[in-house]
């Protein structure tokens, strides 16, 4: 899969269909869902950037990331939306009995999400889920949280711990375990599928304003991410564009 550098991160040139196909038919794939906040954090943190760049696929989830790729490299890159990827992979995987495991978030949200998924896809193969306490990614990679995943060996492990904890967690699992499971960090997707948070409508996301809906719902937690990091992304992008 081709990649292009946006700020300091190697972003995959791909689409939802191709990533879903890889998750269904390949194994040991790690997928990072990247937005402007991801790339700004990676720009300022070399170790984090190395972690993200080590993933097999780095999806341009955010509108600014996809747009930046399109402007600099003329590649017609579209958003690879994590929410759409999640549902598309589940739906396409039904005919191959692809199995899923969910890690992270609260039990209340995960149970609501599973109920929503089963309502839409009655034949979905869900191997299990774990909703661990709020610990660091090192503690979460301990055997007591990983044993059930290893035992059930799902085709895809979906991780909802928030960025960058979920990516650091996946990176440790890759290094310390030999399972064939594909792993994807999906952030707020569990809550959107569960219906506990509102997903921005597609037309709003496609003009780069999905962040506004999220900020309205969680202003204290997301203020810096969207009003500071999005501004920094524009500044860093302009610098890159001028250099190019």
C-alpha cells in the first residue's frame, strides 16, 4: 500500500473498501485511524510518531488529513472514516464468518453497541469483549487482560481506549504476542454505534466540520484537541506545502 508524508507521519493512500478487505482476508494487520490531532501530536512527539508509522495501515480519517494529502500529492484521497470502516468490515465479513472482539470503553456502552450490531447484523460472530478499568496502556497489556483475547483468537480486535493510549496498547500487543488477530484503534466509534453519542451527519463531515458536533458534546475534553491542534495542523501543513 502506497503512503505519503503528511507533516511527519506516513499516511496510507487507501480507501474504506481496501482496508475492509485487508481486515477480512489478511491477518496480523494493525490499523491506526488518524485525524489532525493525531498528526499534530506525532509532529511534536518523535516516539509517538514512530509508533504510528509502525502500523501497517494509517488511515486518513479526518477531513483535514485527507484534504492535505489531496492538495500536496494530487492523489484524490478521500476520508477513510473509522465509523464507516467498522460497520463496513462487519457487514462484509458476515459471508466469511469473520470474528470480532471488543476491548475498552465501559460495559454499558459495549453492551449497547453489541445490541445495535446484532439488530443490524444478526449473524455477526462476536467472540467476546473486555471493559478494563482506566489504567495505563502498559498495565492493560498485562496477561490478565490479554489472556481472553489470546484464547478466543478473534479475526479482528477493535480497541476503544482513545488516542494515543489505544495505539500504544496495540503496539505493545504486536510486540509481545504472536496471535494472528488484526487490530484497529477506533476511539469514539463504540459510542457512536451504541448511540450514546451523536455522530455528525456525513454532509457535515465532508466539509470538515465533524469536529464541531463532537466539541459541542464534550467541550472540556476536546477543546484543546480541536481549537488548538486543528489550528496547529493548518500552520504545520502550510509550512510543508511551502517546502514542497
